[in-house]
C-alpha cells in the first residue's frame, strides 16, 4: 500500500520550502523504499529551490542521505529490508559506453526510480538528484543504495552521498594525489575541506587552504591543511608559489567554480601540474585566456564529477577509514536539525556559518 509521510518540498522558484505530506508508492521492479535516518543540507538543494537546476517544480529536496531499506521491489537482490545504506545519485548501469570500457565511475546512463512520489493531490514530485531525502521515507532505484557498516552514525555516513565524496574524490580519484604531492585547495566550504581531508589521507604535503573567510580557514586546518592563505589579504597565486619553492602546487583544486578562482588554480600549479574543477559554475560564466598558456604549462585540466567515485567501492572504504580514526568525517557535521529547520539551514549555509547542517529524521 502507498504510504503517506512528511517531506520538504520547493513549490516555486525562490519561495521558502515547506514541510508537507507526500505519498510514497510501493516499490516496483528494481525499486527500493528507504526509511531515511539522516540527510545533509547541500548547496545543490538550495540551487534546486532557486530554480538553478531546472523548472520541474515541485521538487522533493534532499539527496545526501543514509537510512534503512524498508521494502524492495521485484528483481532486487543487491539489498534487502534491514540493510543500512548510503544513497547515491550515480547508480551504475553496466551497459553504457563508459561502463563497457571499464570506467563505471563515469557511467553516462545512471538509474533512478521509475515511479513518481507525489503530493496527496496526485501532483508528481521531482526528487533532487533522483533521491528526495528530506522526508521520512523515499523511493529510489536499488542501484542508488550502497550498503555500509550499520553501526556507523547515519549523520556521518550520509555525507558520503554527495559533498564529502565529491571533495575527497576530487583529490584522490580525479587529482590522483599521492604521497609527497603539494596540494592547494581554493574554497574551504564542505567540498573544499573534504578535498583537504582526502589530500591528507593520501599523504600530501604541503596542503594549502585558500579562502577569504578566517573561520573557513580554521576549519581547513582542523581537517588537515598545513598552511592557509587569506585571499582577501594576499595574492593567492603568489602565496601558493612561495609555499612550494617558487614552483606552484602539483595539484590545485578549485572548489568554488568561478572564472577568477579557476584562473588562480591554473596559474598556481607547477609545470605539468593538475587543475581539478569540482566547484560548479553557473551557465552564464565564461573564461578567456591565452591559448599559449594552456600549451606552455602542460599538465592536465580536469573536471571532477561526483569525485569520480564508484559508490560500491568508495563508500564502504571511506566508512572503514572513518571507523579506524583515519578520516574525521564527524568534523563535517556542524549541527543536527529537524525537517522543520531546512529553510533556516539554507540561510545558515549561505552565510558560511556551517560545514554541514544534517537533518535527523
């Protein structure tokens, strides 16, 4: 029988979100109903609310989540009721050209649930990133569920579903950071600080944090940065070069995603170094640079999609590292809130006062 539960929706562009009743259908073939335990408040949800993704309102927001499988549909054998899972928005298809080339982390045809969750009047909801987890329960494709250790704090585990995985993966997977590499990270919010944590985990040194907010630079140090640069007071490119023997960093990660920060990343790297873009630009942003600079600097210019992660490989491994005390995922959880507090959390996040607010359901 379909279930009526609570969910946080955005009805129209820029309007405050609201907590209302929604309807979750029984899972169909390949689908799973998950009882949500925790869901992080990610900037992508705010972008959905403000119409920056598309105009398919109303949206059921939330996607950075962990919970327990409640029921499964026909043909599902990868998870079963009672499994503790982290939800992901890259359910690998196994059939697209990327998967067939052995690169499933780039899967071009990921799965979402086929059925729609609705309002009580039957209006179909668009779940954020195919998940919609600011709710008591949600309907997803089975491939969006990754089993992890059930003893893990859901507020911590859920962060791997988006921002923390994006940052760690930008350093370790996309950037290929390894022992002794010098790394600079521009933008020290949740994703940038996760990149710093990933670089530290990989054995990088130095790890240079760049931001304009002293509070964010303090967070960066707590998560593994060895040096900080306040870009409001100092030329970031010159400062990074000075801290790396005059050469520039081996890997520079742009966790902001603006033309000016990408240029800083480009010129702050060493010859043959890497630039990794993980901050998300807006459609109107443009970049103008001399082509000769691209040629003469060599190296690699990369974009990181979801940290180029493979959830079934990366999520359990990162949970294990957290439980071993080697990856301080708990430091990303600034506050624990309720579904009623999501709109307030958007304002707190926009003001740069938290790394992550996490909804506990």
